[in-house]
C-alpha cells in the first residue's frame, strides 16, 4: 500500500466506505486477506449513512 503510511500498521482500525457499500466490502475483504486485523466496511455505504442521519449532500 505505497503512499498511505497509516496502512503500514496492520493492527490499526481501517474503515472502508463507498457510495453503496459494494466496493468497500470488496476492499475490506482484500485488506483482510492481506493480513489487516481490524477492517470494517460501512454497510449500505455513504447513501445509507445519509439516509440514516437525514443528511443532504
């Protein structure tokens, strides 16, 4: 993961998110396969977050 120094420590928490959650789920799965121990994917993505908190973009 060149260019993102924070990802060098595989024990740190990583939150992956995208618009609807599909790509972030794949990214989280890939990171776990690469040895990251604490990976989260925001279910439903940013759209679900906006709807849950009634935010406008």
